[in-house]
């Protein structure tokens, strides 16, 4: 599912960013661009990032 419509980022890409070594929401943002435009997706993006990091 798309999390960020501005930058076309999916939940899968967020998961992938964490698997590739991102250890914080900020690092996910840097890798994917998620939340770097209008910012509306930031809460969802952050929640998904935390969830995936917790799972690891
Ligand atoms: Fe993600 Fe706008 S929807 S920055």
C-alpha cells in the first residue's frame, strides 16, 4: 500500500529501508524520501518504521 503519495513510497519500501540498515524514521526518510514533501504521511511512516524495527 502507498504510504506517501507525494514521493510514491509504499510500506514495502519502508520495510526494505529498515532491512537495508535504516535505524530510525529519519534514516528511512533519507533513504526513501517518505514524508519529505507535504508531511501528511509522517505519522503513518513513523508507525510503520517503528513496527518493522521492533520486529527485527
Ligand atoms: Fe508523504 Fe506528502 S504524502 S510527503
